[in-house]
C-alpha cells in the first residue's frame, strides 16, 4: 500500500515551520498514544501513532526533509536501510516517537538504562548509480570503472569528530548508554537518546574540518562487471559500498541501475530482437537474396517472389541470451517495401506500361487489393 504524504499525516502545509510541525505532532501523539487508547480501537490508534511518529522524524530533520521534498518517499525510505523488525533500532515504535516531546523529562532524570548493552547502531543508507550502456554491451557484457562517493576518517580529528585538543564527553542524558526510558503508567518504553542520538557521547567543540562527523566525503573508483544478457532496469548490487553506518553499524549497499541506449537498428523485446529491413519494389516482386544485419555479424534471407510489405522473417538464435536463459532469443526481420522516388522519364514510362499491364490482367496480381475492395463494398450494402 502506498505511503501517505508526511505533511498530510501531520495536517500541515509544505512550508510549515519547525515549530508548527512540532505542535502538530504533539497533538497527534497525545491523541493516539497507546496509554490513552485501549480496547477495540487500540490497534488503529497504534498505527496512527506510528504513522505520525515517522512523519515527524522525517520532517523535523532538515536534511531528511530536504530529501523528502525533492524525491518523496524514495528519498528517505529506510528500506533500503534495512531498519525493520523489533529491537532498539527497528521497533523504535512508541519509544523513539516521544524523544523530542519528552526530551526534558529524560534530561532531568537521566534514565540511561542499557538494553542489550551499548549504543544504538544503524546500518548506512543505500546508494544508487545510473549506468548507461549500449545494446551490444548489454548482450555481451563488459567490465568498466565508475566513480562513487566514499567516506574516509578525518585526518584532523582522527575520526573522533572533536576539535584537536578536545574530546567527546559522555552524554549526561543517557550516561553513555545511547538509550533512555520513558515510563508511562505500567509501560516502560526504551528509545534512542534525543540528546546524543544514540552515540552515547556529545562533542562540545566539533572538528571544523568534518563538522563533528569524524569522516570526510570523497570519491573512489570501483571496478564493475556487467554480466552478458543484462536488460534495461536491472540492478547490480555492490555490497558495502553505500553510506557508512552509524556508531559502528554496517555500511549500506550500492545499486547500479542499468539503462540501455536506443539502438539505431535493433529493438529488444526480452531475449528477442526486431529490425526493419528496407526492400526495393522490384526485389520484393521478383524475390531474391538480401543481406540483413545481426548483432555483431550479418545473415542472408531468401525472399520469395511477391513478398509483401510487413512480411516478417524469423532468424532463430540470432537474438540475445538473457541472464536466466539457456538459449539465445530470435531475430525478427520486418520487410519494409520502398516505393521508388525521383524517377526519370524513362522509368516513369516503364512503370506506366507495367501498371497498364497489371490492369489488363485483372486482380490476379493484387490479391490484397481485391479483398480490400470487396470489404469496402460490403460496408455500403
């Protein structure tokens, strides 16, 4: 089922301020909180609570909001980040939702219990790279190089994120656990610490080179092998070459999306190829041997006498062997009979004589025209 628009969920316009977004979220969170909704409507309220929480998490983060405004859900989909299922980072459920709303409570009480011991660990986001290749390269495969973003440890702060001469401090909110607990009646909900965002540490004086990230974005070269038979829209996964994880989490993956350039002669349909073959009027009428291109070579076709425009000839095994195919597809050659142009007076005279000869012979030279004329007559009966 398609996701709803985050702004619609919170009931705010797209130009809403951070304060308006926070107020709208507070209102929805209080209305649909599980402690306030028991019985038959509890599941429905829980779903709305989670939906509002997700919308707020995206729109309250300037970077995520910018990505969402530009690309929609595709720009922030954690799927791709593999955040799912119960656990400190997946279930996030109600816990993470109350982080910003009740952050002051946690700050005063320092509820820093560890669950599973340690900081919150997140997998890095996946990256996408569009690669354009020719039809010949798609059929035969190729090896190439691409330039993609990479992240290296900051040399200035040695990866700590802190300005040289200073160091990161233990987060006073969670006491270094990276998580805090919210207690509501009988419920005790664990969430990522809203102060240190799960790292367990805060950096009073961030490194000016990396802005406290501990890493710097650069470019690296990757060797990529395109398998023979790949088709438009297929993706190649390069494990671990996405964005780095948080707090020691695994890196995301790089997905190379294949785009095949339009070919001047051939059109691909699965493992089959199609092409249009121009044939002269006399050759089509008299028959003969014509040469046709294949992907990488040539072949010959015997045209029978009286070949009509649109006639298709099939060359078995002259298509493409797909990734999951045992045999290559076929090549379909579609005859396109060309009408002569820029005739000389002599040629005009010959064609007129030929036309006159056809008329005297009746319909036997034009069977298609006769059947078409009969169908037209039937329309006006």
